[in-house]
């Protein structure tokens, strides 16, 4: 290979670092470095330079130690082998980046997971030529824009995902309004990424998040957009979801010709349609509700609206009025402890406030003191336990249905008393005397 006399940059614009293809140099080789460039010489495993813009003669005068590496006869032109690397220190500002797959983030307003994609660009500058060449180029003949983008892609995407999720949580901005905080997200990412890439001799000039969008075909996005569209439509018309649901239930009742309230429902819907679906509709429904308030009405547990006894759905909120819900409403939704007066849900065996055992009336479910003969709320006769086998039995039966034992004995005064009673409640006779013991 011939000895090269002139060495200069000859690489495309998108290249950051480029190695001159020939390594055969001489002590009179001219090194030409353009503006916004630097060059280094790799000789015998040692990096010499960098050389700034201008013309440099690769001689012992400007390369200290060259005479120790090669033997140069006086006045001679001795060839030697060395690598020359050029590094562009221009500032490319159009390096593209993007998330390969959607980022799952929690929408702070609607509390659902929504996928988002992010895209943008950034600009860098080679800040430390030696550090850049040592850590990134290796044995490659060139280091271009595509290689730099792919090299830092994993780190950038990780930072992007973390920063976007953090900014949404801190700012509490809905995903559909995230464009309002693109500047904050860009600044946060620039600060994070610049610290990492500075270790490679690269300076981050800027970092921009140009777009954060949501895939339109995602099921969660479709559902959320439909809900928001419906909400906007209701706000424009002037009624709520409950009112719309009530309208649908009333329409169904009006269409059901077999219902006893179909005539009233049909009239109500006709008037409602004539007066609009806003406040006039609510007034008409209030009048209909008053007309339906008879002794057999059931109060909806959700909105406290009176409904016909044979209704299956609440006329105003649409909540289902199943027979079980009706019975529960008639028997009170809560139990009041007979001891501490604390209210608790039906189905509990003990009061959560004082621990008193629930002794419920079979007729109204009210809690009663242990041993009570009559319900303190409705006066119904309370059940009791067989003194012999513990079976829950009616107080009026004379024999236990479980063990067959006789439950009552007749006192000398003619009063029937329970077998577990120690004294006659009328004459005070001890039970042992009654039994003749």
C-alpha cells in the first residue's frame, strides 16, 4: 500500500466518528482538520492528540514521542503505520426516537390503565473526543447517527416510560390532556438522560417529546372515549345518567300493556317528552311519584324514591327492586343493637360495637334482649331454646320437636310454666315443689 501524504475527512454528514481507511503514513503526511472537527492519532496503542481545525504535519515537532516510536534518519521521510480518527463536533438536532410498544399508565382522573405511545427527537454533541472514541467506537470503521440512536435506545425508552408515568401521577393530568405538560416531561427527560450519556463523552444539547398519543383501536380507549362522549352529550342536553336510566325504565313500563301502572307511565313519558328532558322532566316525574305513593309503596334503597309494590326497577335511578331487596327494605336495612343502640348490617351474629349476641325477631328482624318473650319492636312472640337439647323452638309449643321432651308443667295455681322456670310467675311456688321433688 502506498504511503499517504494527505489525510482529511471524507465521510457522510450523518457520521460522528470516522477512521481514515489507510494506516500507512509518513513523517511528512499532512493532516487536514475542518471546522467543527477534531482528529486523533492511534500509534503503538497510544492515543495522540486531539488535533483541532487546521493543517498539521505529522512530524516529531507536533507529535511528542514520535521519534521514540519510529527511527527517523536525519533528513529522511520514514513511513510508519498509524490510525487516524476524525470526530465531528457539530450539533445534530434531529435524532429521532419513539416507543416500540405502548406504555401502560394509570389515568389519574378515571383510574383505568390506558396505553400511550411517545415520539420525539434530541440533539447531541461530542464533548470529549478521547472518551467518545475509547468507549463507543472500538474496532468499527465509523460511528453514525443510526448506531448512536440504537445504542442508547434502551436507556432512552426506559427513561421515557418512567418519566411519563411520574409526570402524570404528580400533575394528575388526564391522559387525554397530556399534551399540556409535554414541556415538563421533555425537561425532566433531558436532565435524566444527559447525566447518563455524559459518561460516553457526549453532551445532550436538547431533548424533546413531540407527541404522546393513544392507540385508537385499544379496547380500554374505545370504552373510555364512548363514556366521555356520552357524558358530553348528557351535559349538552341537560340530564344525568340516572335520569336517562329512569327514562328507559319508564319507557319500558309504558310499553308493557299488562302493567297496572302502564297508563300512568305512558302519560308521564308523553308529558316528559313534551316538556324536554331537563328540569321540567324532573318536575313531571315528581308529580307521578306523588300519585303512586300508596300504602303498598316500596322505598328504593339507593335513592329513597317511592315505588309501586309490584315494581321490579326503581322509577328514577333504575336500581333493581328484587323480592329479596324489597323484603330487606321492609325489614330495615340495618339492625339496631338492643344494648348499645349501634346500627349494623343484617346478617351479623354479634354487634360490632359491644359484642352483644344478635337475638332477632322472626317477624321484623329487630334485635331483642336475651330471654325476651315478646319483640320489643313489633310485640311478636319470641322463640326460645329447648332446655333439654338446645333446639330453637316456638314458645307456645308444649313438646320439643327435636327431643320430644315436655316443655311446660302446670303449677298448683293452674298456671302453665316453662320447665326451666325456677318459680311460678303468679304464685311464686318453687318448681321443685310443683314437681313434688
